[in-house]
């Protein structure tokens, strides 16, 4: 299931350009998020891996994006992690891929969480603000969101007219992906994260989803505790190798 989950999650958060190269997918999105700006080694590879790495480095450098490779247990060839390490690539982050069975999830009928199936710029503005990202990322986030071809759900929580939490859900078949959950730093530890997660899971179950998945940094202990409540459990890990000094 690793390959299938990688395909589904890539579809849920797409790149703006994809170059297929002998089983590898080179994903580009103006350098915004590693997920959409990395080499995914998803399928069997037959060409010389050293030549292929050189090709990828040139392709990313030409776009002013740091060469980045996403490593999973199915990466081909199997020694790619070691090869990249020998070439000066460091491990940037380790991600826990987790799933939860929605069979016993109880849908809550709350009216304090806004749920929308349409992308809107205000949601992206709030997402950028609460993450303290550069506003220059906005056009790329809009372009990425517009590339999502399966049903999506944008949820948000507001207080006194100010948005204080947002999240994104994307469905493909029976699978619901949770992305981009963030709560305003001034309103954390108040259960808002749980409300956002439950709203997304509820929407997904109503749409027919049977399994939810998400990706979280393996050292983000607060998020790990949040996702443990509805039953998320790790099924595999992956990590990014980036070129340059650590």
C-alpha cells in the first residue's frame, strides 16, 4: 500500500509540473512545500542512478529549487538513501504516514465549524498568516489548490470575526487525506485542533470515505497526540534528502 498511498497523497496535494523519468517523478511547484518540490521514487528504475541524480540536480537547480529526494521503503534502487548521503544530501525531516479507520467514527452536527467545498482566497490568507509564511507564496498555493481534481473540503473556525483555525480534506475513492491543519498560536491548547479534525473526518465519512490518512513530522509530539485521539496509527515513514549544508 505504500505506493498507492503515495499516489493518492500526491494527487491530493499536486505539483504544478511533473516530469516522469524512468520510474521517478520530478515534482515542481515554485519551491513551495517539499511535497510538491521533490523527486518521488515510486516505480521500478532501470537507468544508471548516478546519471539520473545528476539529471535531477540540474532540473531543480535550473528552477532555483534545492534538489530534494523523497525516500520511502519502495525507493528504487534500494540503495538510493546511501547514494544520496554519500553525495552530501542530508536528512531534512522524517515524516510519519498515519491512517485511521472511519468505521466507528461518529459524525458530529456542530455549527461552529465552517465547511466549504470551494477554494477561496480568504482561507489561504488565513492559512499563510497563522503559519507565518511569506505572502509571496499565495499565488502558488492558489495554483496548487486549483489543481486538485477530486472532492475537497476547507474547514475553518472563527471567533469574533477572526479565523483562528483551518484545515483541508481531500477525498480520492474511499480515502480521505487531512492536510494543512493549523491553529492561531494565540488560541492553542483549547481543543480547536480536535474540532477541525472531527469536522474533516465527519465530512469525509458523509462523502463515503472509509479510511483517513495524514502526514506529520515524527517529532511533532503535540500533533501526534492530537491525531492519536481519533485512532490514527503509523503505517510507514518517509524522509527527505536535501542537497547542501545541514
